[in-house]
């Protein structure tokens, strides 16, 4: 009798556990079905608006072609946005990407370095030219792929969270992401390069303003404040393309103890990579924090400096984002005396006469 009672009690416990699991799954499915439903509503509304555009533009074939292109991008990416959270792990996976706050926490608390991978870095790896500020270089592509697959304990590998739901981004930014992921089979190329079990970090950590839907709220200010804690009281060496001028004319770096600068070529800095690396090592000291802004070469330099025992952050675009935040328009604007590859025709910076900035330059390799 006691044995039978124990068996019954064990079965009841197992049934209760199974009921709890099913309730959890039901909650999960319900939540994600709501997301899927909303996505489908959005697609339907978008389609209705596009049909209205078709009727308004009449015989304008150029406008029809543009509208068709936009619809094609949305439809090509819609499936991946819709299945975010409902994905079948056996047939497809979303990369495991820590968010912006988690990324900054790792950098501050554990003094981790970071290499960011975006369209410029992936283009070098895949051999598909996309940007003019770094010519295609097979050796650079090989080094970047090495860094992408590295497992150094002090190195964070960051990728942009472009693979699923894009609700956090502005409509303009989301459309750009859809175009990039849809064209040239880019999604497939990324999936072939990324690793299912690897933990990645947020490449948009250095782009905390203009892409985000909350750009006109207090959220960007809070993100910038948290980022500035990284170099609070630290000795900085900035390795940057000539005319980048990170922190010049604003208070982005005001918390740093000391700032030194090594200037690299404004474009195609990898041509002089070995010299840049040796110069950085020449000036690096025990507590030096390197901030690097020099295109796709930055991730390789951050990795090589990390191997040498330094903390190094590939953090290009942050200064421009901060300037746009200070402008307060929620969009990209021209910044005097700073190289800006984000705006067509704005990739040449005016001459700058600033004795503080000039006094920070320890080597000019440009």
C-alpha cells in the first residue's frame, strides 16, 4: 500500500511539473502570437498605403519602380521579423546578442575590449565592396574573419542586431536594414559566418542616438551618460583617422584623466596598419584605454592590442552620434571640421586650429 501511494504521489508531482511547463509554453506562444499578429497587421497596413501610392503616382514609372523596390525589401525581410520569438531552432536561429546595457556593463566592470562588425567589416570578409573609406583588402578580410571567430577572454565580439524584430529603430533606419539584409543574399552570408552557440554583443553600442525610435526622448542622454563612465578617470589614447577629431568641440571625453592621439590615414588606414600598431604599443602604458575610430581596421587593432594586454574599444561613429544628439534634431547633420561618411558629400573636413587638440597628438601617421 505504501509503495502504491509513493508511486501515485510521484506521478502527481510529474503531472504538476508537466502542467507548469505547458502553462509556460502557452504563455510564450500567446505572447509571440500577439507579436506575429501585430506584424501581419503592420504588413497589411503597409501594403494598403503602398497601393494608395500606386494610385496617386499614376503613370510615373520611376515612382512605381521605387515603390515596388520598397515593397520588395519589406516582404523579403517580413518573414524574419514576424518569426522572431517563434523560430524553430533546428531550421533557423537568431544570433545570441547581448543588449547595449549589458555590453557597456561588460566593458566597465570587467574591462573588456570590443570589436564591432557591421556592413563594412562583413564586406571585407565576403569581398563585396560597399564603402569608400577603406578599399577592399584581402589581408584585412582574413584578419577580420580571424577576429570574428576569436575567443579571447577579454574580447567582446559585437554584431548589429539586424536579424529579427526592428521595432526599436526609426522607420528610416529599419528600411535601411531591410535593404542591406535583403540585397545580395547578405543574410545567408552572415549566417554562414556566425556561430550558433557564441554570445555576441551589441555593435550599435557606438550608435546610441539617430537610429532609434526613442531618439527624441531622454533615453539617448542616459545611454551617453553610461558610455562616458567607461573612460571616467582613465588615461586615453585615441587612435583615429585624420579629421575624425573625437571629442573635439564637445564634452564627450571630459571625464578622462588624460587624452593622447595617434592620427591614422582618413581612408584605407589598413595600408599602414603595422606602423599604426607599433606606434600604439610604443605609447601604451599599464592602465591605458585605447579608443579606436578608423573604419574596418579598428576591430583588428582592438584585438591585437587586447592580445598585448590592453583594453581597446572599437568605437567609431560615437563622436558623430554625440554631435547629432547635441544638435537635437533626431537626424544626421553636418558637423564642421569633422570627417563624416554618413552624409553624401560631407566626407572632407575643414582645417581645424585648436591648440588643445594639437597638443594631444603624439604621432601623426596620416
